[in-house]
């Protein structure tokens, strides 16, 4: 028997905009959207997740290539500096992530029931909110960079480099945040291809600009580590401009014209909905980011070699976690559209397929990483670095944590698709802080720094057990109230 309460499927209403839809079952719209409410679930989920996975691969590849440039040209201190600065950026984007996800849920459910205008209202509201949030963060970050790095206990050898890198990165926050917001909204509407196109553009430009600005090739000045951050900022801004132009050129379902531009200043009822659902989801990311900051601080206490090893390890882990993040995003969008269309009969199957796909993909990646870890780590650290053996030890102990982690992500993504946002927050908080830090503080006297790495898989198993219990209980299946139109 299906775990979901039986609900009579309701027909998808005709789209409000003739140019936008509705989408015939089992077909793809001309602007790249997929119909996620009909057809074979596993195949549809894979096809929808693949562009997101490719986008994640490209984004991480860009970061890895940039880390290679920094590590090879500027040394281990510079690499440790970027690791400290990047965790700050993850924290900043995590603070806004929930608002984007709340809007994505609204967009997905609106598309599922054929209400294009509601999808555009949600898109405009979250874009307007992103603009305000990003500008405030950029200003605060510029002036608070030194204090932030002190809180992280950044090694003295890396402090000046981290300061230069972080300040330039803060300047790029508005363009980066708008790009992420548009990509999330597009996936909520069933279009994962447009974000991929402009991720490719951003990555290619970033990889080209990095060595040029780091080394000062041709007519460009030698900017060192600041050049790496500036290259990423310029590439992202060009990509954002291209994506906005594409939305209008292709008459994308979420483009805003005429009176719809007023949606950028949403009614309080809409903003209240996005903020009300978004704050707990954003808090989830803040919990993850906060745990990351605490971990960086604990790692930094072990010295520069361990900090550099951890920075290189995080680069490789970015690849391992990509299937979970891509499949989780696809599950959330697909479940939201099916909930909006009244297709509760498909939601459990979407979740089960997502778990199976993620376990298969992640398992393969873990096996490959453990086989070729030395060669991969040498790209970031150099062949003779003493940090390589430290990083290999981290890999052996902790990399398999991404199997339970990925399953938890899929379960939480399903809950989130219907606006259930508080239970995942509680789960993440308990696993990341009292459980993970408890493991560290009680285990450190016995086994030393290795307990840092053991805390990852042990806390992930705990979070999976809690997420499965919430998913099975079924209380999250209530109808999601909609904001006033």
C-alpha cells in the first residue's frame, strides 16, 4: 500500500499564459521545461536530474581548477586561505537558500496545477528579496572581513591572503545570488537545461580568467589571489546577463513583462509566505554552514598542514556530494509538481527512485576516489606535500559518510516539497551540533584528531535515522496553504 493518503488526482488547469503552456504529457516545452507529473518516474527523474548534476559538476570543476591554479602558483597558504573564505560564502548563500527554496516549492506546485501567474509572482518576489539581501551582505562583508577571519582562527600564514580573496568575493555576491535564485526558480518550473547552459558559460570564462588575472598575463595586472576571486566575479556577472537575455529571447515561462514587473515588489501576503517557509529552510543551511565553520576552526587548531589537507579533501568531497544534491533538487521539484497536480500516488515512488539513483551514483564515485586519491590530491597539494598523507587518512575514514548523507537529502527534499520545513531543521541541528560536537569532545582525548573525521559518518547515520522516522510518520502530507493572490 502507498504510504501517502489516497487523493483523487485533479486535472492540471490550463496555463494562464498561452505562450507558456500547458505542457502536453510526456513532452518537453520549447523553453526547456519537462512535464514531471506524467510518464515513467525513474527515467523522468534521471533526465531531469542530469542537467542539474552536470551544472554541479561544472561549478565544482571550476572551483577545483581555480584551487589548482592557486595551490600551484601561490602555495599551500593561499589554498588554506581560499578554504577559509569559501566556507564564509557558503554561509552567506545558506542564509538566503531557504527563501529561494520556498519560492521553488510555490513555483513547482503552481506549475503542477497550471497557475502560471502564481509561478511568476513567486519568481518576482524571490528575485526582489535576493537583490536587497545580496546588497546588504556585500556591504557588511566588505567591512567585516578581518573580524570574520579572526573568528575562524585562520592560520597567520594565510590571513592576509584570505582577506584579499574574501573582500573581492563579497563584491560578487549580488550577481552570484541572483544567478542562483534564477536557476532555482527555473528548475522549480521544470527547466533544468537553461541553468546548465549558463553554468557552462560561467565555468569556461572562470577557468580562462583565473590564470590571466592571478599571473597578470598579457595586458592584465598581476593580482595574485585577488585575481582568482575577481575572475570568478566577472565570469558570474557575464553569465547572469546572458541568462536574463535568454529568458526574454525564448519567452521563458518565468519571464516578467509589463505589469508583471511589479511582482519584483511583492504583496506582503506573498512575501510573508516566502519568508515564513524560507526562514526554517535557510536556517537548515545556516546550521550546515555553522557546523562547517566550527569544523574549520577545529581543523585550524591542528596546524597548517592539516588545514591544507582538509581544504584539498573538501575539493574532492564536493564531487562526491553532487549526486545527492542534484537528485535531491530533482526530487523536490518533481514531488512539488505532483503534489500541485494532486498526483500523490507518484510521490512515494519519486522518493524511492531518488534514493536508489543517489546510492548507485554516490557509491561509484566513492570507489573511484578511494582508488585514485593520491593522484587527485597531488593536483591541489603537489606531489611532495606532507598534507597528502593526512588527506588520504581523512578520505579513508570519512568519505563513505555520503551514502547516508545522500539518502537523508532525498528524504528531506520530499518533505520540503510540501512545505514541511521545521522537522528537517531539527534533524540537522541535532546531528550537526550536539551529536557531531559531542563525538568530537568525548572522542578527542582517546584518538586525537582522527575523531574529527569519524564525526562525519557517525553524525550522518544519526540524521538518516531521524529523517526516515519523520518521513514514515506521514504528518508532512497535509495540503500546503497558498498565499493570497
